[in-house]
């Protein structure tokens, strides 16, 4: 006789179906592993030694988390290596959903390589070499979710989808995803896959936050139409979502913030305005910090949405988990949207939002639109 499992330790263990075509169940917040590993300290991405990495992974898993996102290039491979060793030591590999990516030169930093040209890009050789390396690093014989890290603007849909389908057939990969690529290319790839009996992409990974809403133009409507999941990175705008008090504290202590690609650690006027709006909503919903409100905002935009939560500190992970207790009503979502300088642009500013009817049809008759699939409501524990 079946018995009910133990009560969930936190809402990370309130699992959700990943996508309409991917019936695996994952934690609502994915642990991003770009900072796990010890090879990028000088590159401005942050780094963690093995002990600190294992402590963060333990904290996430012990809280019920089962969804980890990494890439072959992260920390020059040490991200995958640490995750693989950690999972093997604890004997938990099959309890995890591990996502990794190919397209970058995973041999970066290897001075013995004279020509790394075919370790990079979407071609079949890059795909094979990277997958073999990731399987070795992660100490596993299969990858749950294998991503095209980006389209290289060169490799054909046919080469990519045929190659990916073959590695799914081999049993080395279960599901396919694509990151940082145009909507038209993703639709073309999935159309080719469906027409020719290949494995389609079930998820898109891309940057999205209350400060960066570009996905609302093409990617989010595409995912709704195609039945694809979304994994959001940069949901906290590289640390630029912070309170005025936190920014002043950082200034006084000299801690400052993340500096990458020449970007100032200080917030711009537009970012300060948005953080002020998040503070208003934070007080209304009774949250402890605006970062949790910002994460919750992304989860209220579209179903099958999974923010990627990175960072190196366990206390930040725990604070971000508060997002799972925050329910933002439509008026508050509208308030946050209007605090942004985002312009959805043509043709969307003429046609109107997905789920409505174009204005010329409303001029003819009153038509009741079909409601869009809603997001999962958040409730306090």
C-alpha cells in the first residue's frame, strides 16, 4: 500500500509540471549554478570553492529543491564538476533535474588546445564533444534537460534538430531546450521537428525581470502559443534590484556590487524608480524584501515559468524563496508595469495584447475573448 510522503520542508517542494510536453516535476525556483565553481573569480562572475558550493547545494536540496541549471562553460567546467561530485557523494542524482548547455568552448582555459573553433557553436562536433564532457563532469549517464546555449547565427535548423534528436534517441538526453535565440528561429526549429518526427524544444531560457521586459514582445507570446516553458535568468537585474538602504550600506562599507562588462554597480535613475515601485508593493503584500517581490512578478506573467535564482550565499537563497509566498494582484502588476520605461513596440502596440481581439474586430461587434491559461496562484504558507 502506498503511503503519503513527508510534508514538504518549504515551498521549493511544491513541485510543478515543467511544460505541457514535459511531464517531469520541478521546484518552482531553479538554482542557477553560474557562481558554483572556482575558475571565474577574476572574471567578475563570482566563484565558490568546493566546500561553499556543497553547502549551497545542500541548503537548496534540503529545502526541497530538485532543479539545477548549469552549462559546460560555467566556471570553465568546474560548475558541472562540483555538482556531479556533490550529487554522487550523496547518492541523489536521480532525484535531481539537471540542466546544462552546449555551444560555448568548454575547453576555455586549456592552453594545450591550438584550435578551439569546433569546440564552439551549434555544429554536430561541438554538440558531441560538449555532451561527452558534460556527462563526465556531472558523473552521470544522462542529462535531464540539454540546451542550445544560443543560436550561432550559422548552423541550420536541420543540423541542430537532427543532431539533438539523435542524442535523445541514444538515451543520453531526456528533454531539449534553447536559450537566447530569436522567436522565429525557435518556431522554425519546432516546426521542422514536428513535421519530421524529431524531438522539439520544450523550454526557452532567456533574461527577464521587472527591469528587462523584452520577452513580452515575441518570446512570451510564442511560448504561450507553442506550449513551451520559460526559464528566466537575470530576474534580479544583476543585483540592481535593491533598496535605497541597501545601496547606501554598500556604499559605506565598500562592499558595492557586481561589476561586469563595464557596467556601474550603482543603480540608474530608472532602476531606482522601479525599486521604489517594488517597495510600494512590498509593503502592500507584507513581504520582507523587494527582491522577493521582483521574483514573484516574473512568475505572475506566464504559466510554466521558472525563475533561475543564482548567488553564493545561503541567506540570499532563503530570502528569495519568500517569492513563493507572495501573491500580486492585477492592479499591483499594472502598477509595476507602468513604472517601467518598457515600450512593446510595433506591431503589438497596434494589435493589442495576446488574448484580446484586434481593435477593428471590437468595432464590429462585442466579442468575449477566451481567457489565457493563468499562472499558479501564490498563497502564504
